C-alpha cells in the first residue's frame, strides 16, 4: 500500500472514531471537549508502540504520550537514535476513560478493530507494548503465552502473525514507571536498545 493510501485509510479510521456515538466514552469526550487520540508518527513505521488509553493531556491535544510519560518516551527513543517521526504511537483505546480508570471489556471490544486496522495499514515489523495492560491485550489478541508478569517478560522477544506476515512483539515497561521508580529508567533504556536492530 502506498504512503498516500495508508494516510487516507488512517484518516478514515479517525473520522469513524470522531463520529463513534455508540462508544460509552463518546459522551464523556463531548462533555469535556476532549479529542479522540488515533495515533501519531510515520505511516510507514517499522516500530509500532501501543499504550493503554489516552490520559487528560492526550485527550486535550489529540496527541498520544504528550504528558510527563511522553517526555520520558521521547528520552528513551532518543537513547536509541529514534524520533517520534520514525515510529508510530497509539493506544488500545482511542478515547480517555473517566479519571484514567482501566478500560472496560466492552470498550476494549469496541476499539479493538480500529487498532487491528491500524496494524494492517502500517504493517510494522515490531509491535512494542508500553505497560502491562497493552502487553496482556496483544498477547491475548494474538494467542501468545506469557510466562510471567511484565517484570519477568519485559524485553523478551515473541513472534506473532498478522495477515500471513510475521511481526516481532516486544513487551516493555510503561515509561511512567520511571516517574515513580527512578531505577526503572536504566531498565527501560536497556530494553529500548533491543529496538535498534529493527530500526532502519
């Protein structure tokens, strides 16, 4: 698929989410003047990051990972000579849940097809999940058996299949863990180094 076609297909998804009145998060979005957060970055990205759901800063701007954890994500990307423009960043949910609560099963079910379409359009080499929630979601969605918690499996490399293509799956800590535990900053930097071999 050409870059122009990819961009048009992603724009179509964004328009569908903008008008997604059946979403239980739609009224909350409208009430607070929030924006849906589709994703950001290269539509030809080799590395595709997935978080959980937009926070308040993200819902106000329509940009994923733009708050304090976003600054850390930028730092970790820079550590491996990558920029936001080189990768694609999105979330499982495209709308902010109230008070940043965990996504509910019906919300996950509703937004999952949009994420699967994004993956199919961009066709990344690598899916890197940020945090426990997106790790467990991708593992469940693609039938990956995880032998342990995120602390035990983060930085490990798995293989998934999507439309007869093989994609590398790498679970990573959410950048926000470094806000609460400074020792995790070096762990994240080390884990991000795994991505170097997949970057053009």
